[in-house]
C-alpha cells in the first residue's frame, strides 16, 4: 500500500511540473511572432514612405533636368525605386 501511495504522489508531482511548464513554452513563441510582425510593419512603412519621397524628389529633379513631362516621369520612376530600396535598408531590426 505504501508503494502505491508513493507512486501516485510521484505521478501527481510530475503531472503538475508538466502542467506548469507548458504555458512557459508558449510565451517565447508569441514574443518572437510579435517581434517579427512589428519589424515587418516597420520595414513596409519605411519602404512606402521612401517610395513617395523618392518619387517626388525624382520627379522634380527629372523635370528640371529633362525640361519636360518625360523627364519628370522617368525621374519619378527612378526616384521611387531608389527611395524604396534606400528606406527599406535603413530599418535594422
């Protein structure tokens, strides 16, 4: 009888340790997932802002250099691509 009670106590102790350890394992996954999403959002936001700033700057510069609509459009396109790449590379996370 004493062996049975000892075995039951040992199983109850192991069961409580497993139950306590399970929520602790879930926390780091959630933290990593949240960190990934915030980093992804920061890169996307920076890329969008860089695209707009590059397009405006490139359009103005292309219009002044090319003296017309075609120069402005080409400048805006090149500026948008360059601004997007530069802005995305500035976010380090």
